[in-house]
C-alpha cells in the first residue's frame, strides 16, 4: 500500500491542543478505521512523551474484528500463519497497538465503572448504541491533550445519520406511534461544525467540510514562561504562606488550582474543629479535581488523629483517583508503605481488585474503610464519612448516611449522573435550613442524625442539634485546561450548563388567566438554528432548575420519541414582538394507548409488556383489564415551572389549558383549513436519491433554511387535538405533588408498593376523564374503587411508612373517583345486619364503656381496624354516619389502618399524648353513638305501631289519631275496659258451651227421674254416686240439651241467691 501524506491540519490540531492542555475530537468515517486509530495514537505519542498512555475502548458487544483476549489473539495469528494468509516477518501496526498498549475495554452498559478514572485516549465504537449519557460519561474521562475518537461506518453522506435507527429508539416506539425521527442525530452532526477542536475525517485521513476545526493553523510554541495567570499567582502565594504550617503546609503543595487549595483548607478547618457536627459539601462540574481534594483531605484527617474513616461511592472502582491522592498525601507527610500503612484490595471479581481498606499504624490504629452506600448501619463508630460522587447515589441512601460525625460530600451538579441538581436542590437545601436552625419546608423528611432520639415520619432519626454547613464550589478545571472547546461543545449539545435567563418582567408577573399555552414544533426546535437553539437551552434550564432528576438522555427522548409533544405557557405577547417569549411553564406530553386487544392478551399471558405506553400497560397489568389499553390517552411526562414564579398558579393554568385543548374547546371555528395546515406540515426529510448521489468529500451538511421550516410555536386554536379518552400522570409520590394533581381533578389508580431506588419515592399513577370522550367515565370510578380497597388493605404493610396525613390525602383523592360510579354501585350505609356481622354484643358494650371513660384504650384496640375500615370504606362516613375532623381522621387512619402506636402518632402529628387520647375518646364516642343509633333504629322498626282498638285494619294503616279519649277520666276508661272484657269473656264461654256434645247425656225418664236424683242429693245418705234409669221407651220424652242447660243455670242462680241472703243475715 503506497504511503500517503497526512493532512497537515490533523497533527496541527493535536499539537495545538497538547500545548494548551485541551482535548481533540476526531470523527472517523469509513470501514478501515484501525489504521486511523494507530496513526492518531502515534502522532499523539510523538508530541507528548509524558502523556497518560492508557486507552479506553467502549463498545456495544463486539470489537472491530479482533478480540481483547491476548491468548485468543495469539492463536488467531498462528492459524493465519499456518494457512499462509499472514507473513511471519510482517508486523501489523494495529496488532502491535492492541498488544503493547494499556487498553481498558468496557461495554457501554458497564461504563459506570470508569467514573473517576483518567485516560489519554477514548475510542467510541458502535454509534447506534451511543446515548447522550454514554457520550458524556466516556468523553469526560479524557485528560487535556488527549484524543477522543468516534467511529462511524462507511457511508456516502453524513446525512444518512438523519435516518439511522438508534438502539434507544426501540424504547420510543409504541403500537400506535412507531415512526421515529432521529432529530438528535441531525443536531449532533450539525453541532460538529461549531466545535473548534473537532475534525471529521474519512479512513484515508481526509478532512471533511463539516469539520469545525477545518481552519486550524498550527501555533508556534511560546518561549517565555512569564505569562502566569492571576489564579496561578494566587495559588503560589497560598502555598508559600502555609509552608511553615504543618500538616496542611505539606498537603497544600499537591493542589493544582486555587479552588482546590481553598477547598483543602476548608476541609482541614472542619477536621481541626473535631466537633463532629459539621458537613462540608463540595460541588463542581466534571474534571475539577473533587476526588483529588477529598483524597488529600483524608490524609489530613489521618494526620489529625482520626481513627475511623469511612468512604462510600457507587462502586469502589470510582475511588481510584481518590485513593491515589490519599497515598500522595501520605508521601507528603512522610508515611511509608508497608511501614506506616497497609493497603488491602478487594477479592471480589466485580470490583476489579479495587482498594477497599487502608490500615494506618504509625501512631495508633487508624482505618480508612470503603463501604457500600446501602451499608449505613456500619457507621456506628464513624468519626469521618466521605461520600464521593454523591449525585450518583440514590437520595434516600445519602440521607441515611448522614449522622453524628463529620461528613465530606462531593457531587457533580451537571453531567452524566442522571440526577441533575437533585443533591443541590434537595439535600443541600435541607442542610442549609438546618444550619440556620430552620424548619423543613416542603419536604417530608429531614437529614438523619442518630445522635438524637427524635424520629421522622419514615422512622429515621431527626436532628435536634444544628449542624454547620460549609459549601465549596470548584470552577477551574484540572483534568484539562480552562475553556476547553470539547467541553464547551458538549455542554451546548447536551444542555448541561443551561441556566435560566434573568426575568424580563419589569412590570410584574401576569395573571395566570392572561397567559396562553403554545405548542412547540420539535422539528424546528432541534434544527440547530440559533434562535431555536436559544429557546431549547431555556427549556432545558427550566427542566434542570425545577425537576429533581434530569439526565442527558431526556434530551434525546424529547427530540426523537414519536408520541411526545411539547407545550409552553408564556405571558401575553404583543403583536409584532421580535423576541422570544419568556417561558413560565413547560409541559411534556406522551400520547399513549390504542393497543390492540390481541397484543394485551398476548402480553398478559406471557407476563411481559412491551416498551412505551406506561399507563395502559400498568393499569392493564394491575386490574387484568384488556379493554383499558384500547382507549386513547395522554400522559403528562413533565410539567416544570420557572422557580422564580413558583406557587403562582402557572402550573395549574397550563394543565387547565392542556385539558381544554384535548377536550376540543380551542378548535378554530373557521371554515378554511389554512389556520392549521401551515402549522401541521412536517419538515422535508432526506430522500434516498439525495443520499445515493452524495459524496463525503463534497457533502454539504448545513442548517436547514428557516423558510422551509414550520413555525416554532403554534396556538392551540391552530392545532387539531388527538381524540383522547383520558389524561394521566405517573410521578414519584410526595405530598406537594399529590396535592397539585389532586386539585387538578386526577384520581389515583395505582401506587407502587416498593420505593424507587434513585429517589426513595413510590410511583403513583393518576387519571382523569375528558368531557369529549365517547366512553362512559364509570370505568375510572370502578378502578378508583378497587384501588381504594387495595390501598386500605396495604396501609398496614408496605404503606405503613407513609405519614398518617399523607395516607389520608391519598384516601381522599381516591374517594373523589367514587363519585363517577353509577347510583347502584355506590357504597351502602351500614345497617343493623351489617353491624351484627362486624361486632358482637360484647364488642359494642366495650365501645360504650370506653366512650364513657370506663376502660383503657388497649381494651378496644382490636376493634379499631374494623371501625377504620367501615369509616374509610364509606359505610359510616359523612352522610352515611359520622363526621370527623382532619386530625381525628388522621388519628383513626394511623391507629386503625396503619397499626401505629400512639407514641409514633404523637411525634408524627406533633400533638401531646393527653390531647391525642382525648381526641381518640371523641372519635370512639361518635362511633359508639352511631352504632347505638343503628340498634335503636332497628328496634323501633320491629315494634308494632301504636293504633286505636276500634280501628279497622285499613284505618290502622293511616296516620289519623283519635283525640276524643284524651279528655276522659282514667277510672271511666278502666271501667269501660273491664265491661268490654267481661262481655268478650261471656261470649267466648257461650261459644264453648254451644260446641259441647250434650245429647248423649240426656235423661230418658223425664221429670220424675230428675226429682229422684235431686232428692237423693239433698238427703246425702253416704253415697257419692247415683244412677238414673233410662230406657228406650222414654226417648220421645227426652229434653233437649238447651233446655236442660237453661234449667241448670237457673238452679245455680237460685242457689247463689240463697247463699247471699244467708250471708247478709249473718252479718246483721
């Protein structure tokens, strides 16, 4: 192969950046990329012998036709020599490069292990697998003077990347929206022209026209060293002033920048206090020397006699730089390896022989120990805790790590970690408030301090003593020189350092009702036009400043996801204004749903779900409902309000206008289609014919003409809304956010039982129906009813960690959805039958006794879950029974549903135990009175109604009352009643006698026989039995039964009359 002269601009760029300690960026297009890598590396080595010779090679899953395993490479070479395809004496430059250089091979999915490491060259392979996160994470490990190489496969034009399908796009596609437009790739390629240290070359080392550094000219090296910056002079002054102060005088000599020296002095000041009630927070961008400053500070702590020092980070491999500077600090202090300290490396293969422990035994036993972030329970004897890369550790774990010891904390505020300004916005803000002795504001937690006995709502300890906070910021880079063009390019591409512009509202803020919601065209927004680029930076700055978690990947999601839409709330803009409107609020929406029934059934049967369509899949999985996924909905991905205008109603107004837009209330009534056609047209894409006729060397890649792009904004009346059935949201549950969505009319249908690993929050899904929907809104009421029941049951399990007030708020928002149910499905009030099923008579008697202050509350503790279930289930709540105040409801929820003891509720609600018990008695008294009322009502219904005796059945059913008897005397009423009773008794006796068969007792002999019998009775001759003869012949003269009975009765009356006369004579 004949040799070819290399374009002079390539070594000129590398030479200039090596002298300036800046990075060089090369994009290599072609199939013979191995030779280009070797040539660039040799050029770099020839220019700077002292360069870090380690190489980072990141790839997807397969290297460029070779293996990273040395023995396998040797076997391959031997086979090729044996087959005669390789000359024994010929040396392959690439083989020598791979065999002799220190290359760290890493999969893209494992790049989190390289945090904190520094390399001289970085090679990025498999462009389709690169994401913004990976791009920032890998390129930031290259030191000044190094090279970053991005490999692209052979193509006719870079515009082919506009249509390249990235691996991440598979997550963006849904069944209803599968047309992905690679807007981020187009913006990435166009941005290369703005990077002064970037050259786009082909595999023959030709520079392509799009290169931002194509006009580079080799600079002559400066011969004088007198040009020291003011910062360097200040650093030298600090070192000289502390030369006689030990041990800090020796350690400060290791500082590379003034910022780093000042940070070290702040660390040493906190160490020398030895109060163990101080926190030092170090925040900076990437490559500013945070880990180095922490390492030197640990050496200072050892010199000051600290015995138990713990270090934590996402992985021990991230601490390579930190431990390197710990040992440099030991060297500066005169410590000797194996004499004064011992290094222990991990045997865990996942940690790659990383250092996990250092034992120091010069004066007394001192230990530097690595712990994993989740092992906060091991910090019982800690004196100093160092947290490196705190932004990459989940926020709940960082909170638990805080305690009654000195804490050093370093974090990247903007970069690849994916949490954005979470640490600075939440955790450090709480530390500031506690250092001022302030109370917690809108957060439901405070920083943990195990030295006190108070506890927060989640069971962790709460600080009583005020901790001092020192904040340090490093702005001067160390890994590379200031004003690095690659850093500037990356910050602009990924919007990493986007800051909010100063408010332009000199006349105050407009009322929310005066603001308007505009839809943003994403084709124009990501076109890299200067105007749209400025607006994009403002939008991302709003995201970073107002949202707790941000990632560079969010930018690609916002640009490429086909189902996403962007809206901005802006103040009134006068006609003819020639400036961009100020952003008050940004709303990002994702269209979801419209999934076929077959797809849902197939996924449910396999137990897996497809990517995208978060809410339809979650709800379908939770309720096993295959119909819901077929509905069309929109999920509010983010709603970010300018922090300067917080709590002014702009977020609620944006949400209100968004709801009206999808309900069709902003549709233009004009008959023509011109109002919407200009805003709904899409940008012209690159055609296949255009790509086939293109050539790399003549490729003209530039920003599209502004006249061919659609307008950046469109009013709601100028866009046609998608027909939707519901609006939804999925967010990490906090009290302020739940209050916001509850006020907007959203109903919870799902709450994840396990907390999110990054934020420690439970994911909640809330929905609301739209008026324009053709479906019956009762389905949301059914989901809310089922969720309400599940939530009450789980409050004693996973949701027991919730505060009672937060649990009560969720319960109330779920109850709002029950109003959507039909009348037949509404909750029925508790009746006597239901009361008997839930409670026995002994239970009710216990409740009455406690309500009368006759028993201790432990006696009725077993009844509280049933009472709470009846109340929060709606059977005895409000219209169906009793009304409780907010605190009483929280008390009943905490004790009855969450099974908390009153001691916990005393601290949680901030109410004294005596007041709590008094309030508890009031609750039980109301419940007992309601239960007693149910029993009395049932008895009243069972009793017969009060009716007059003379009224007929029809009259008794009426409501008339006889008022005549009211004025009569009691004796007269009693006499009348007695006479009525006697008459009824005689009539009854008469009926009984008439029914007797007296014919068989008739006397045949007539009157003569009766006379003989009566005579015998009167004589009484000692016989008790008399017989009367009867014959058949006398049957004709036999008396009837009635006549005989009448005679017998007459005789009895005569006898009684004679007895009464005799009695009167005796008295006389």
